[in-house]
C-alpha cells in the first residue's frame, strides 16, 4: 500500500495552512493516512482512493477549517464524522480543544475509536445519533453530511449560547440553505468549496 513521504505530505498541505504547519502535525497525519488506507480497503470510509487526493480533500480542507475555528473555542463536535473529517485533523492541529466525533454507523465509529487510540488523541467518539447527545459545544462542524438541510436544526440545538455552527460545503449548497453566514472562506484549490461559520446567539 503506497503511503506518502513526510515531505510530500507537507507540500500537499502547505496551501491549506499558509502560516506554516505546527511541529508534529505532519507525523500524526502520516499515521492517520496509513490507517485510513488500510481500513478503507475493507470498509468504505471514503470514495477517494488516491492517497494524494485524500490528503488534499480530507486532511487539507479539515486543517483549513481548523484554522478558522475561533481562538477561544474549548469544545467542538464533528457531527456525522464518517472517517473523522474535519474532527481528527482539527484535533491534531488544535490539541487544546476537546473534540467529540459523532458517528452513528458502527463500522465507521469503530474506525474512529481505532484512529483516536493509534494517534494518542484525547478525542471522544459518540457512536450514536447526534440528537441523543446531551452536551452543548462551542462549535458544531459538519462536512458532506447527507441531507444537510435536515441536519442543521439538529446541529444548531447542540451549539452552546454564543457558539458557532461550521459547515464545510459548497456555495451552491449555501444558497439552497438560504442562511446568512458570519464568514464564508473559499477552500484552497476548490472551485466551489467553502467553509461557512454561523454565529448561534441563543439556544433554548
């Protein structure tokens, strides 16, 4: 199974973190990539098969989103985490944040637990539906979630007062959602991809 050198990884990730990649991040992502490739051969974690494309689309875009997470964030939920995006790269980039990965599909949740254990992360894995989560989070992030329009109210209900909803999506999807974002940043190297942040004032 072809894995990439640390130098190749770093050069692929550079556009997503133009201010520089913190020490130790590339090494952890290399171990993550190895695990992802191994598991993806038998469990469909991602339709992307090329390691370089995995690094750009999954790691790079997640790290870019991590750079946009507000400084004061203490807790972050990755809702519908799948293979761990954007939650695991954000955890690697921002170790001070308490990240929770919510994934209701058993095989994917098993992969997430294995990834967290292998990488030595403090990340929590919630192997059930997001609606059943009791806590509130400073940031709730969603990326490529099925029926995103339906999931947004679920996500917003999990955001603590004054927190943020973060969507890794497309401009077209944003127009369909018809919601005013606080900030919208285009994803490097993507024609239509964006990271949108929505400020959530109050919740129940």
